[in-house]
C-alpha cells in the first residue's frame, strides 16, 4: 500500500514541477514580449515643417520615421539650392522623440540659430535652418 502512495506523491510532485516550469517560462515570455507590444502600440507623431518666412516653399508633412534633407532626388525633403548639400541633414524619430542630425553638410544645419554638431532633440516651434531655408517644426 505504501508503494502506491509513494508513486502517487512522485507523480504529483512531477506534475507540480512541470506546472511551475511552464508558469516561469510564461512569465519570461510575457516580460520579453511587453516592450515590443509597447513599441508597436505607440503612435509616432507626424512631423510638419512650415516655412519660417514667405519663401514660396510649401508646408511639408512627414509620417515616416526618417526624413532626409538635401538636394538629391532621393531625399524626402528636396531643397534645390546651391546652399544645400546633396545629403544635408537627417530628421529621425526614435526613443519617442524627433531628432535632427547634420550629415557633414558644407553650410551646416542650425537649430534655433545654433549649429547642430551632434544629434539633437527637436521640440515644437523650433526653427531649423538648412542653407538659406528656415523651417518651423510642429508635431501632429
């Protein structure tokens, strides 16, 4: 009779151990999956650039995570002027913020009249200057 009791106890302990391991793996999976769910669920604000002064330039709205500014045809914000480098600057969205980065342009990129030397966070109503073009930043 005691052999049957020991066998039942061993089976119950094995089932409890497997249940504990399955629950631990479930919690690990849930913890690893949570940041990915948060990233995909957050909406990126659209970037809108308004001309700072009447320059004949239209307001531009961007919904992609990266916006290249330059004279090249492949740039999302193409500014056809000699004061603009072929690939002048990059505007990118990461860490829940929009950033501006100069790409080694000849005439520089300026944020609120200060030169951009490292990637810098953009805020609403900042003024970006690329060559002779000045644009005001807004988020939607």
